[in-house]
C-alpha cells in the first residue's frame, strides 16, 4: 500500500515581531513568536488536545506543550535524560507541558499502559505530576546535586505490569544513563488484591551496577519496617538480590492479613530479623532459591490447626505449628487447648530449599516445647526432634504420656524417689518427627533429656539421666 502524503503548512510573518506558524496534517501544530522586546514564546499541540490553548496565553521565555501521542518509549530517551540531569547549560527556555497524555508508555518491551502528565522544567528544576493505570505521583527534582523526590499518592500492585528485569538495564552510549540521582520515595497508599496495605517511605540509590533501598519508615499490612531494613539488587551478570529485615509485628489480627496468618497462629506482638539473598532481580524471588538466616520472636499467643485449604505460606507456617505435633505425641492433655504460649522464638537457616530449624521453642507456663531439625521445601517433609519439657508435680501421669507406656512410667516413678531433689525441677521427653509435614510420624525416643540431638554432647550432662528406649519399644 503506497504511503499517503500529509500536508505541511508554514506561515512566516516578519515585522517588529517575528512569528512562525506550522501545521502538519492534524497531528502537529507549532507556533513560535519573538516580540518587539526580543522575548520568545512557543506553543506546540500534538494530536488531540483536551482544551484550547493560545500563544498569547504563554509566558515570555516559555514553551508550552499539550496533546496526546500514541506511544512513547522511555528507553529511547535515556541519553536525553542524562543531559537534563547532568547540569549542562542547554540554553533551554522554560518548558511547560499541560494535559499531555500517552496511550502506551513503554520501557523497552514493558508496557506501562496509559499515562497523563502536567509539569514544567525551568533552569534545571523539574516538577511534574503523573497519573497512570496503576499510579498517581508527584516528582520534584531541583538539579543534579539535589535529591529526586518522588511522592506517590497511590500505587496499585494489582494493575502493575509484569516487569522485565533486563529492561531496567537501559542500554545507552552514555554510561551515566544507567545512574540516577539520590532519591527519596514515599508511597502513601499501596494497593494489593484490592486492599490498602498502608504507607512506606525509603531512600533509593541507582547506579550502573546496583539498586539500593534503605532508611525505611512505615508499615505494610501491619508489618512495620525498622531502620535496619535494606534491599540491594546487584545488576548485570551474576545478578543477586539481598534483603536485610528488621520487622515489627502488631497483634495477629492486624498483621499479615493477606496471608490470614491468624488462622494458624495468634500472638500479641512479634519481631522478625535476618538477612536473605536470592539469584536474579527482586521480581525473581522464589522461596526455594533463598539463602540466609532468620530469627523470629512472638509473644502471648497460641497455635491453631492448619486448615486443609491453607495456602503455601500458611502451610510453611504450619511446619512450626507445634499444636499438631503435641497431639500426635499424645501429650496434648498436658497443655492448654490451642497450645497457648507466653513466648515463642525461632532461629532458622535457609539453603535454597532446605530449612535448618536450628531451634524453634515456645514457653507455656512452666513448660517448654523445642523443635529442631531440617525441613525440605520441595518435598514438604521434615526430619526433626521435638523436646517436651515440663515441671514435675507430685504425681507423674505426665511420664506415662511422654513415654506412651506404663513400664517407663513405673521406672520414672522409682527414679523420682531416688533422685527426688533433681526431679523437682524439670523433666523432658524427646520425640522424633519425620515425614510429610501434613501428617508427620511422631515417635517417642527418650526421657529426661532436654537437648536436641544436634546440640547434645557425646557425654551426658552432669546431674541428668538419659533413658533411651529400644528399637522394639519405638515400634
């Protein structure tokens, strides 16, 4: 199909003032004027214009742009952005854009949808408002030595396009195009699954080799980000993302509501700290690729049965739901219904799909439950030990419960008479926990030993007697 020609009209007027009017079909009109006092002004209208503009309404020394374009690719303007932020004296007049819209804003292959903007650039100072399918924001930049301030009124994760991490590494002949000035970003409302999760602010540093976020302030879904929280993305070959977590949790009814965490564990407050790392960009996060360490603390709560329709995150939390293990060990009658706790603490190491449960312990009145071992994310199986530690009372029905049989109960009773002073303190039972986390096999192993196998010394601790059951008794 032959190309259709478009009409270009140019009207030049020269007198005490100079004016140029140009029109290209219905797609572009340009008016430039230099008045008798040598003051320039310009007006450019592109495509459809939402309102009528006249050159006489433009301030001297100012160019006004308005209209609509079908498509704009940010990556094609990377070098231009660098020149604007470099502080070079470009000799530009003040540039004002009003009601300027783009049907498709792109960054390489990533489509950000429609956008509209109103703003201005003058003497190195930039101020603009952005409204898009997923964001409403105000951006202010006072020059190359100043901080870039981004105030986001609302950001919808639901409408955010899928980001191609490779596209964020914009190719340019100018290496400075990959670097940005120091940024301070504040999000007033973060929307996910139709829910306003809260607000968050942080500092951002973008260079050719990394993107770093720090100085967090605010909370999302009830989780407060502490000052030690940091995120770092190392770009290029061998890309990795690291996260240092410093998180504070309110009561379970207000924290992690999207996960419905309260359905499996209740608590009055909590804290999570640790360092994690995974290969690739932040968007490449996969739980079975994470390495690092985490520590967890919860106060005044209880564990509840994990529902059959639980999501993956809840099933992972269910690994540490000791209520089910206590029931399988047939000692649930020794604890309050729901397995309440005064304090729960955990120490975990993650190794790309393998979770080392260094220790997960809860205190219930005078007693204590401790879980230690390994969890495999891929097979959702566990190989661990559960230590049940209880204060000894005048009678010993708990021994029968711990051991699961009267012979050991009778032996323990005799031991309590011989070592009465020692037995008045604490006594323990140890169980092996193996198999799928949805239905692990819990077997009695030994009593009067409060140490996990991974922490026990080859010799018995002074003042402590260890009673091991035989293979026949275990079966």
